[in-house]
C-alpha cells in the first residue's frame, strides 16, 4: 500500500496538465507555458526526490512537454519506451532497481492492459471511479507476477486492499492540490 502515497505518474500528470492549462488560460504562449511547466516539473523532481517512479514520470512528462513545444503528440507506449531508454542511457544501473521495474510495468499495464479491461468493467458508470478501478487493476495485473517472482511471495488480499485504499488516497490527493 506504500505506493499509494508515493509520488507517481498520476501526481506528475495532474500537476503538469493543471499547470500547463492554467498558464495557457493566463494567455501565455504555448511555448512559454511549456518552458515554465518544464522548469516547475524539474523543481518538483528536486523537491520530492529522485526515486525511479518519479524519474520515469518526470521523463514522460518532459517528453510530453517537448512534444507540445514542437506541436506534436506521441502515443503513451512510445513515450514510456522513450522515457525508459533515456533513463537507462543516463543510469544503466536503474535496470536492477525494483522500483524502476515496477514503475515501468505498472505504466505499461495502464497504457496497454487497461484498454483490454474496459469490457470487464462496462457495468461501472463512466467517471473517476471507473478510471481508478481500470487503471489500478491493469497495474496490478502487470506488477503482481513480478513482485511474486522478485520477492518470493505476494499477499492475496493485497489487490483488494489496494483498490479500497486507492479510493481514499485519490480523494486525499485531489483535496491536497
């Protein structure tokens, strides 16, 4: 459950998107809004620390901002692979960090497995709850086997506990912004 209060891609994307949109609403040019958002995102990285999940999220955010600067939009999977390649180019030893591995797998799950889960969760009403359940389930499906392999065991109650705790953590995060 510790990952629920850790800084992640969700935190970085909410901050990046909100800040960029606010700057655009304040009549900044797109390029100036990108530069200012990138500077604040970099400051955020120094503030919260250089954990692998934060580095991956900031790298993806930076690539999205670079695309916005150039007027281009990339696919999520391409951005993930580019961010991972950039991180491993800078620090090849990250490949051995469990946090890096889990961050990459969870993001892959959200990007690639989540669309496959949509028919399963079609009974949920559209909105934040459905998005949270789909994303969390996708992340769990891609990380649980790796956690079990790397740590030798995994709690069977953990996925349910994650879904319940995520509802509270998401609310606290949104109220904290």
